[in-house]
């Protein structure tokens, strides 16, 4: 079996996730988006490029920080993400959302004061090459800020292992893929090694997400890149797969009030182009 073009496959997943991405009432990408903008030091009047903008978890805090004297361009290759975020930004004339490949943003060198990439660099075929291209779009002194998933705690690893095992019997085989979901500090540092960016700083953030029910958790998974795991469960197996997932949630994430809670470790990395 031959895989479809990896970028088209990823764009398809996020296009199907877009209507509910970050809309299920479960918080995950909001806090890191706001914190990434804060750590990038984005201020009024600046020009910002947001790569893989999705539904705007980084783009809207950046838009608030630059305000009407600045500008923000968001790029995403999932048309439904672009449509939803364009609509949400309709009253912010200094924000533009475009459809395109963030791997090769087409702007003159030195165009931006800050470039942000929220949870997308690890989805690219050659992340260090992309970071090198992005760095040339920064003006001297400009900052590049990326967020990635950090390694889970031992308890988190055990949960993910059991979640994968619980769904496996119900899933159709997965096409080959090589994008990673969690990135070590060494992997992130290597992104910048071939660039002239300096002052690479990494900070961790723990995001706590709450799920009232198993169905909330299922719908939340469908709203993220993780939906690829549920799309592989045929409709006739869905109820049994939900029950199997529920057992894993009960074992690992259940709270005294019967709801579920989970912590996700993320890493925010900012680097600067020398002045
Ligand atoms: C996990 S989501 C993150 C969205 C947003 N940055 C946030 O922090 O919530 C990744 C986004 O990157 C987009 N994306 C991934 N690779 C891309 C590429 N090569 N070009 C444009 N968009 C891309 C996806 O379509 C998706 O909207």
C-alpha cells in the first residue's frame, strides 16, 4: 500500500478537524498560544507571521499584542482552518489569513519582527530546513517562537500506551508516517543549529485539560491531529472502541467527581536573529 503525499494527508486531517478544533470546551492549545506570544515579546506595531495558524490560538493573542498599528499574517494549508479563522478575524483589519504551505512562506527577507509556529514544526518533512528558511524572513533582532510537545510524565506515558493498545484492535492499519508528536530538547535545539539565530531559550508549560465524560474525550480527540487514530475505527466498531477507551480513562484519568483530567507537557522555544 502506498502512502498519499504526507502533506496532503496532514492537511486533510486538520481540514476535517477544523470545525471543532479547540471548540469542544476542552482547553489545550489556548494557554500555550498566549504564552508563546508573551515569550516572543510581541508588542504594538510589530509585523508578525504565524505559521500553521489553525483556529488562531497564537494568531489572536498576536493580533491583540500588535494592535491596529501592527500586522499579523496567518498561513495554513487546511482550507477549513483558513475559512474559520478568516471569519473570526473579520473585525481585525490588520490580520490576514491565507491558504498556503507554511514550509515555504513567500515573503521578502527581513519582513517580520516575529514569526510564530504553534505545534506545527514537527509536522514538516524537514523541520531544520524550514526553520532556516523562516529565520531569513526575520529582520535583525527579530524573534522566532515555536511550541512543541515535551515528553510526557511517566504517568502520561503509561496512559498513552494503554490508550493506543485499547484502540488498536478496532483500527484499520495505519499508512506509514514519520512525524513525531513529542520533541526532546535536543531535537528542538537542532532546529536552530544551522541558522544564525541566537539566544535560544526553552521553557516548559504544563496544560491541564478536563473532560466531563468519555464522549467529551472522544469528541476532543476528533478535534485534534489525534483524530487520525479515531478515523481508523470503522463505524461498526465505534461503540465498543468508546467503551474500551472509557476503561483506560477510568484507570488513568478519573477524578473523585467522576470526570477526567489530564496534564500535557509542552515546550516553548524562542530564538533571536542577531541585531
Ligand atoms: C496542531 S495545529 C496548531 C494550530 C495553532 N497553531 C495552535 O497553536 O492551535 C497545526 C496546524 O498547522 C497546520 N499545518 C501543518 N503543516 C502545515 C504546512 N506545511 N503549511 C501550512 N499549515 C500547516 C495544520 O493545518 C494545523 O492547522
